[in-house]
C-alpha cells in the first residue's frame, strides 16, 4: 500500500502504416544501473549487431492502402532505411512469406509453407539486399511460426543471433508462433526475436508481443510510416530494447498496480507524496503517478525525455506531429508554455508535451506519458448520474475541456420552486469513465435560475455559471484544479476579490478580443435609498490566478 509522506499542490526515418500503441523510451530517466540515458534528439548510431535475419510480411493484407499508400510500400522503405543504417560487414539475411500463393482454401497447405529466403546469411551487400526488398509482391498467407523456424535455421545455433519480424497481423496457419519462439530460445539461449506490429491490435499485437517477450526481444507497434522506420531501427538499438515496452519504462506499463510493480522491482518504493487525487512515487529519476486504486496512470520522466521515435527535449512540435499526427488537445499554461496532447495509441495512452508554442518550430521541453487521451462528446452521457445532489431538474448542459481531466459534460441542476434551500448544484461528468463525476453543490438560487454561460468557457480555461439567488444576478467561476474545481468562495463586502469565485450582482461581458470574459459587478450606495441610489460598475479581469479590477 502507498503511504503518503507529505502533500504538495500541482504540476510537475519515416515509419509505417500501422497501429501504433504506446511504445516509448523514457530516456530522461536513468537506466537501471544508474547511468544517465541519452538526451540527444537523434537515435544513437548502430555500431555492431549480432547475425540477424529480417522477416518481411508479404501476406495479402500488406496490400491494404492505409499507410497512407500501400502498407508494403511503407514497409519496404522502412526496411531499406534499416539496411542503410546497419554497419558495413553486418551478417544479415532476408526472408519473406506470402509471396508464392494466393489465399484460397485450396492454397492453404502450400501457403503455410510459403517462406522464401531472399538473401542468405552473409556480410551485408546493400545493392542485392535492397533489390530483393523492392521485388517483394504480397499476396498470400501469414505463416509466422514457420518463418521463425526458417530464419533460426540460417543463424548460428549456439551464439548471439537475432530475428526481426515485421508483420501486420497474426499467424493464419494454426501453429502458435509464441510456442515456436520459446522452442527456438531454449535451443539457443542467445537468440533474441524482436517484432514490429504494423497496424496491429488485439490478438495480433498480443501474439507479436509474446514472441518478443519469451526471447528477450523488443516489441513495438507503429501507426504510420514515420513510426515504422524509427521503430524498426529501434530493434537494433540495445538501449531501446532494454527500456521500451508499450507505454512503459523499465518494463512497467501504464495501468499496472503498485503491487505488481513491486513484485517486478522489489526496490520500488511503497511511499509517495500526495498530489490531489494522485500519489507520486519517485524512483530512478522518474515520478510515477498512481490513482486512488493504486494503478499507474502517469510516468513523468526528467526533462531529457525521449520516445522510441527520438522525440524529446530539444525536438520540435513538428517532430512530434510527424510521428503522432496533430495534437488532440492544446492548453496554454499560466507560465506561457503550452501543453499539447498527442495520441500514443493503445488504451487511452497519450504523450503530454510541454512546448514553447504550438507551431511546428516550437521547442519541446518535456514529455509525460499518461492514460489521458481525450475522448469525444459521443462518449458523454445525455443526463447526469442520479443521487449526486438532491436537485434533479437539469436546467442546462454544456461540454467543457478541463485542462487536467479532459473532456467533460457539465450539468446544472435545481429543485425548481424550492431551489433556494441551498441544494442546487453543478455536476461535471468526465468522458474518462475511470474518473468519478465532480459535484459543486450547496447553491441557493431562485427557482430554476442556474445556467451555464454560453460559451461555457473562455481562453482562461475557467468555466462560468450564471445564477440568481433571489434578487440580483450573479456569476460563479469554476476554476479547474488537478482533481476538479476550486471552492466557490463568495465575495465579502468591502474586501479584496482575492480568491473570490462567486460574484453577486454581476454579469459576464464577452468573451472579448483576447478570448476572455470580463465580470462586471454593479453596486448601489442606496443613498438616499436603494431606489434612488447611485449605481457603480466595476469590472474584474483574470490575471492568471484571480479576478482583479
């Protein structure tokens, strides 16, 4: 069990056509032996490799046109890039499967033996190797197990050897490839098989991961051509093989429990510091963030972060976009930096990148790995959960992107004619089903006069609610925190507005040219009486932490 010890507030080439997920090298953390990992934004040169056999999938699915372009074309370019990067004199072989038959039932027996050695093992000669890659035409079955046996037969039987398999699917011939990989590993303890999943998911990814796991190799997935090329190169990078495995570092995956992590790594601490609804454990120069169920939800490396694709501190936003596409969310922080969220593939996995700006030349200073991929409005409920407050009449709803918790749907609820009893509320339902709804309650309003502003938010990232407690209108400001919203602190007569989130006798003006609302508050000196008094209007503007005059 995690034991909190203190409390603090918040915040701390060319690749293929396939399904990426969450493979990354968090190179900003130190390695297991304590030596600092690299911080350069280029991959280290490959200086030497064991005798290696490359297997290139040429099954019929490799003709799919979603790379963009044919998968086989992207795979050929990636394989050629790997050949160009390998040291002269490397012992290399090239095999392919699926080139000799079609996929009809009558061809199944032949198709499941259809593995061709295109270039036998020998010193690297780039011209014939490249020509053999270019000549591949995909059309047949996927005999992965048989291809592993054929590749192993070309390699040394009792010394260091490697197989690199690029595939876009699972074996279609019935023999479990993971079992065959285990047999080959037992026959040669120094054999490693690395696998690259090419737009794979589900059972296909599981099968390729198993092959790599049982032989001590590296499994990576790729969603586009840039990823494929970079991750194929990573199979020959010893440091990447030691650290990359899904959305993970040092074999620890997002979603794992603290208990499982400590079983793998007995020196992993069982104490941490509490940060809102997360507990942060510091280990190997990384912060590991656990939710209340003690599942790992974030990996926060030191600033020298590097993904398996080479993106890290010193890279640009354009570099990240090349591998991961446009950001799915962008938030401007109070210090002027931006947090951009990129889809890392897999189960809600994302890279949250801190950068100096949002254009392609903006420089990245940090990457956090998290289960924080924003979901869409289609994932949000049309009505709020019941029983969260005593009010049950929905007066308004709006979708709002919380800068820390992502997309959510806000609902205002009242009790109609009896709402002045302090039982009205705002309910925020996150799109992330793992997060509980947030309730901001104890609001007293006149009848149903509690509604979300239109638009509900502005460029400050705050959310706004209009209300009437019985005589004059007012404005409630929902200022986001790491776990929800700040309390609705009311304004006290004659006192500064510091920390005030409930302005009575006020209305919203805007948003203006800067994208922000202004709160305009009216006060009456009631001299000689309130009906004939002088009304003074005061405007409050957001300064990054408060609304001030």
